[in-house]
C-alpha cells in the first residue's frame, strides 16, 4: 500500500484540520490534522493500525488517496489519458469563419490594425460546404453522441452567411445520424444581436462567450474600434438584449495596468438586470508578443505561433493559454498572474458569479483525437493556437496529400499529456503538461511542459478554504474523523 502521487494537502491550522485532495480521482476530504501523521506512517511502510485507523485507511483507499502500487497507479493514469484521447462520445470542431476583426485591441498584435483586414482570410460559402462534407465524414467515422461546433475567428460574426450556413448544414447532417448538435460562439459582442441568437438557436446554440477587459474606462482603452471609439456600452446593451435567450460567459484579459479595474467591472455586472443570467465569469492574463514580454514586468508573455517567428496571422487569442519567458523560471515569471488570477476568482465568487476553480483546468483538448480546428481556407489544425502558421497544419478538408502537412500531423500525434519533466507532479491529471502553444513558442518544443504549478497550488488552497466553510454550514464534502 502506497500514497498516491497525486495527493495534495492543505493544512487548516485555525481549524486543526487538513484538506486532502487527489487530482486523479477528484476525491476531496476534510479531516483532523492528525491524518497527516497516519499518512507519514503509511509512507514509511508501516501496516499496524488500530481499528479506527483501519476504517480511515479503507476510506483513503476507496477514494484513491492510497494505491496498491505506484506502477499500478501510473498504468491507470496512462489508461485515463489514452481513453481521453480516443473518446468517441463527442466530435468537436472549431471553425474560423474569418480572420478579419472589427476591433483594434491595445494588446492585439494581429487584429484590425493597418491593412490587416484587407488581406485577412475569409471563408467562402463554397469552402463552408466542403467543411460540412468533411464533418459528415467524421460523424460517420466517429459516431459520436454529440457534435460540438464552435464558431470563432477573427470575429466570426463578420461572416454571418458562413456561420449560418455551417450551423444549418451541420444540423441536417447530425439529424440524419441521430447526433445532437451543440453550437458555441466566441465573439467580441459588438455585432451580437437577438436576431443572430434566434437564427442559431434552432441549430443548437448553447452559449456565447464575450470579452470585457475591465471597467468601462479600461475596456474602452484596451478594446476600442479602429477609430478609437469605445465599445463597452454597446457590448453591455447587446448582452442585455440576448441574456434571456442564451447562456452568456464573460471573459476578460488583464495585465498590470488593468487587473485592478476588474472588481469595479464585477460590481457593475452585479448591478445589471441580466446578472443572474451570466453563466460564467473567467479572467486570464493578457497575451503579449515575445518582444514586449519584458515590459511591463507583470504581464505573462505568450508569443503566438507564426511563420518565421512572426505573430499569429489573425486568429483571435482571447482563448489561448499562457507560458513563461524563455530562460526564466516558469513559475517565478508567472507569479504576478497566478496571484491575480486567484484574487480575481475570489472577487468573482464574492459577487455571486460562477467561475472556474482553477484546479480542474485540463487536460487540453489538443490531446483529444476527435477535436479539430479548421481555418478559413479549409486547413486543419490541432488547436486554434496553431492556426497562424500554415506549417503547423495537420491536414486539409480536401485530403490533400502533402508531405509537410503529414509531417506536422506526425508531430502532433506524438504529443502527450505525460511529460518527462513533470515526473510525478501532483497536478499531472488536471494539467496534462499545460498549454502546448506556449511550450512550442516560448520553449521551442511543444513536447515540453508549460508549467503553472503555482497557480494550481493557489487554486487548491482557495478550494480548501471554501470547502471548510461549506462543511461548517453543512453544504460541502463530508469531513471524517
């Protein structure tokens, strides 16, 4: 009998208790502080226990805190990752309807600046029809229960004919096969209208994600139109008009100059008549090109994939991960962002909005065989973060036999959520090595981990405190003694 490698302990001295979580089984227990002594004895190989200790040991075994052998646990984790990769319950496809955008975000280095939109790719209806044919083939191959279509960009609503066409055609293909279709829309919100929602809802629209980068003043500075006009008020009004029709998630991108404005945004949102309709709120660090990464100090740098080291060519980076500055300690350089993310999650919960707990963050969908991204020209990619570089295309909807795409596909086929450098890190099951885009661009190797262990540790600490509070009022996981 051995301790699981994936146990995380948080002492709660003011309560004389310890919070214990296993990131593989997802079991969570609140126990007397003396449990740590029992765990230490088990780690030393002791096996003589009292009757009460035997009951505790049985509970720990049942919940994955104790395992029969490290080899058996590693094999179970490998099987979990293998099942995750080969899962056929869902077919997930993200389609970039266009790389054009109507915003000129302060931190965006590929968006609507200069003549970007003049040359940015835009999917044609003809290509959209071929995309649907390709998806139909995957539906026949995978036979999933659900098909999840995400409309993304650029700004996807700048190409409504293709968005509508994809939704309608894919729905027909799903109906023929008895597959449920779900549509997600990631938009800056400026063109979001009740008419758009009404048009997409019959085809399975389940949620819309919109970005607000701080309070009104901060957002208007960070995310203006090309003429520097503010966008905050119009987005808020658009959210108000659709909140009764579809679940809305509010995202936001912060840096050192904007992070402290988010509590004011949360206060503003709480006062709105649609506050109770917000499905989730989630803020993350802003993304900067590598040559800007050293200033300001607090920004988490993320160099986005691009040909010849150039920035990403049009893909909106509001959903990308973050990594560390090459040559520095990963967790050290992310300290600012880890602290701010924990702070903003806490502030979000205080105002009654749902937000991720910061623990259950992965593994990334790049590790799922049946999750795909399709660019405006029909090129296939492993995830949206790699769409800025054609050399990272893993295929094409027309099944073009091109060696360079086959080589890219082989590189991604070797990608694994188990990284040698991670060893037996307690967070491997919920991290999976972090963001592969960040590892590729900042470490020069997507097979290396992009580590944010500090963020996970902070999130577990917050989870422990909330669990203890919930147990005290009878609403949380059962404590044992």
